[in-house]
C-alpha cells in the first residue's frame, strides 16, 4: 500500500469518526432541548410570571424565583465584572510579562476550573456562618467569584488583540496612559469585553450548588438581599425532587425558562463576537 493511499484511508477514518462524534453530541443536545420543550412549554402561562411559588396542591408560579435570580445574577455581574476587567487590564497593559502576572493567570485558571460547589462552601464559611443566616449578598458574592475568572480570561484575550500601533499612535499624540486605555484600547475591544460578560451571565444563570449554601430559597415575595432569596435554580432543584406533580410541572417550566435565557445569551454573545472579528 502506497503512502498516498494510506494517508487517504487515515483521513477518511478520522473524518468519519469526527462526524460521528459531532452527530452523537448533537443528538443528545437535541433530545435534551426537545424534552425541555415538551415537558415545560405546556405549563408556561401568565401565572408563572405573575404569582409566587405555591404550597403543595395550590396554584402558583415562579415570579419570586425569577426576580430573585435576576437580582442574584445582576449582583454577581456588578461585583465580579469590574474586578475582572481591571485585572485583565493590568495583565494586558501593565504587567504582561511580570512574575505577578504569571501568578495571577495561574490563580485565574484554577478559579476558572474550580467546582462551583467549592466556591459556595467557601462563601458559606466566609459570610453565612459569620452573619448567622443565608442572604442574597452571599449568593451574589459566590456568583461573582465565578464571573471574575471568565471575564479576566476573555477581556485579556480581547485587549491583547488590539494592535500595539494604536497605543503608540495615541501616545504619540500626547495622550496619557489612562486615556490610551479608556479611549483607544477599551473602545477597540468593547464588543469582545461585552461578549465575555454575557458568557459569564450565561454561566452563572443556572448555577445551583453555590446558591444552596448562600442564598438558599424563599417561598414568598422578597427583594431583601440581606435575607434568604428565592431563585430559579434552587426552586427547580427542590420542586423536581418533590413528590407533588404541580411542583414538578413548575420545575419543568423553570428549567425551560433558564435554558431559553442561556441559549439567547449565548447567541447574542456569538453575534457580538462575530461582529468584533
């Protein structure tokens, strides 16, 4: 067998295995989405968005859990995103080749791959045990620790893509270093930075483990971040595990809402990323 024929066979086998692996993954993804739509869509109505979580056997919805999830996600982004952007700015603009930057990147990679339940236990020890109660702020801090490494990685990559000539041109015109960063570097990479933030939102929107140790849950309407706060991931977890059929229906509806929201955020992030390129 000639070398050319052998390479063609190896290429055909590799291509066939790649296509099979892709189709295998898409099959399970499609099955998952179809199951969520089939099980959750019939139970989504106006009451899901207008009524709080009910006791067993009563009529209710997920409004308090939806609002609580928005508050927790928003607080996580508000706390974590600025820290991530500033850290990435240091890594890209000031200490790119320093030893401290290497240490920061190493720690950031560890946080990026750390299990979310470990972060939840850490915040539980740091805040919940010291305050003596669960709180929305503790949940926001746990989500912020998940946001920071994602924003750091994506923002640093985007800032490094900005040509050095743009920085040099702005500096040659007499602009100070901070003005170069804000007016040139950030402006050139704002779509990529926003994409990283959207990906972070999509990541933390469905996190359950850290919220079980921090925000826990609340059956009633509450906007108080200082106490236990209802949220969709924990409500889905509790309702799906319950023996009550009406709670299980609400769990399917909540799972569909979270999946649809995360899918929409990922699509928006992809569109912005494509526009950046």
